[in-house]
C-alpha cells in the first residue's frame, strides 16, 4: 500500500536521518506550490499553465562549515542522495564561525498568526481566462491602441514549511492573484508600448479589471511621438511604479551582507540623517495582506515591524543570524533563502511612508521637471552610491505634461538623491516594495 504523503512527517524523517549520519546542526525548508495562469493575446487563448510542485532544501552544518542541497524528488532514494551530497559538500566548504541555527537566547517566543496572507477562494481556469480577456479587451478599447502583447492572469498558492534541529517546526501559506497587460499604440510613424500590473493576496483587492486595462492603454497613448531633450540638471518625479526601485536601492545598501563586509556606501551612516526629517521608511513582514508577509523568517525568527528610516534617520541594518553575529548585533528577523541558497538578509514589505502633498501639488512646486514612468538598465553602484539608469516619461511644465520623452539617462548619487527626496501622499501596495510618487531635486538628465 502506497504511503500517504505528509509534509510534517517528511521533514521530521529528513532531519532525523540527517542527524543520525553525523552533523552538528541541520534545517530544511519544504515548499508546496500550486500555480495556474491564463495568457490571452488579441482575444485569443495563447497558453494555459498549471503546475503542482513540491521541493525541499536541506542545509547541514558540520564543524562550522555548511552546505545546501535541494531536490524536487521526495522519494526515499532521492532523500538519501540529497543528505549524502549535503554532508559531502559541507566538508569542502570554508569554515565560518558565525553560521548556525538560532540559539535559545536568539529564539523568539511569540509568532503572530493573523496576517491574512491566504485567500481560500481558488479561481477556476475559466475565471482566470475571463480576467485576462476582460483586462486586455479594456486596454484595446482605448482609441489609438493598435496591437497587444497580451494579458496574463495568474494565481499562486505556496505553503512554506521550516524545520530545524534546534526544535523549530512551523509553516504558513501565501496566495497571490496577479494581472499583467501590455499594449501598443500607434500614430503616424510613432509606436509605443506600456503596461499595467497588479498583484494582491485576495482577488477582491485587484479592483476593477476594466480600469486596469484602460490605464495601460491610456499610458501607451501618452507616450506617442516622444522627443529627445538636451542634457540638463532638473528635478525628477518618479511615478510610484518606478519610485519603489529607489527604495529598493536603500534596502540593498543596508543589507547585512554588504555592511558586514564594509562595502556599502552607507556603512558609516547608521543613526545619521540620510533623508530629510519628514521621510520614514518601514519594513513590515507582518503587514496585513502584505505580498511578502510571513509570520517568521527562514531561520524561524518571528517577524516584526522595523523602522528602517525614521524622521530621516537610518535606524537599522537588515540582518539574519550570521550577519548579526558578525556585526555583534541581534538579527532583525530578515533571513530569506531560495531553494538552493543558505539564509541571507532581505527586505519584506518595504515601503516609503506617504507625505502630505498630492502628486499634483508635488509636481506643481517645480516650474519644469522630468516625470519618469519607466527605467531601463541597472547601473547602480552600492559601493559608491553612483546611480545611472535609462529612463522615459514626460517633460512637465507648470504642472502639466508638455511632451513625452525617451532615450535619456538620469544620473546622480544615491546619498544626494536620498537627501533631496520628497514624497507625495498616493502610496499603494502593489509590488512588495512600494512608494508613493517621489520628487528628487538636482539630478542630471543626459540627453542630446
């Protein structure tokens, strides 16, 4: 008789077998993932995708050396090979005195459960198809839209289990409903594209699907017949969907991996003013309905809301156990890992708190500025803070769009950008790292 799969029993057996072979410590993560998506283009079905997968990642620690081995094969033979491979690899790995599972003094006693990360309503294939068709049709209904790269409606459920030889065993479930649509506009010899994207834990929070499509179409129309501009120093307005990338740059720069190696441009700025006093930035793994919310990190440390920047002051680094020990600090509960890596620090629901001005007033305070809607390339140096990215958007005069702009590069230094950053009041949570409209003074716009 075939043995029934049980995730808890599987992990307990995996850990028991690993410890019996002979290691100092071990932990394992098990992911159970179900995904469905429907892709339509020009009203026709292009692809229906379904998957139901399980995969695990085993970390072993022996004599202060560690290794990680993963597999999607949960058979007895595969588990045996995975354990043997992990132990063999650990013997060839350099020692690190700071690695190790959470000790009794590092464990957290209470874990918050009511995070609303799971939507029990599972969409059918037909419902996903209807979402994709509705959004794309709405986008194509906008006058001037001549083609479409399609629309994808996606649903995903992931159950994450963590077990450790320090006695930890727990799990949580996350769901995501996503929509992405990309359409093209044409007028004369000009052709431009633009998109809209939404991702939420609960389907009802996606909002009006037709409005999502119409927004994508209208954005594409606005980009028609772009101009090139001469090189100039001017204020830059970052649309919320690109403003989040500036906040992500901060999250990357305060990552414990960089800080512990002394290679971040912010290494000497802890507890110093790096923004104006009206700026606050938060990392919140226990945010209700957060796209990256989870009750504990991948080392079993309970999540807690962190003031990253408060009233302009940098208050903390993002740390896991290893980087915290190396720096002589306590973990912030920000350990994350992929299926094939050991724990490393990472942000969760990272966001810039909204300011007081509306986007319109924030823009109106400048006579002329460049409103950025899309960024290209990733030329951001986290050692020096130097920032240079391709951009497109609109040139604004007296608070109104004067003309669309393309093929320019915006440049500056993140330290200066942070100090000269102002936030509007239109914060929405769509990406996991989020920001309202922001204005950054004094950046270089390299054009003709």
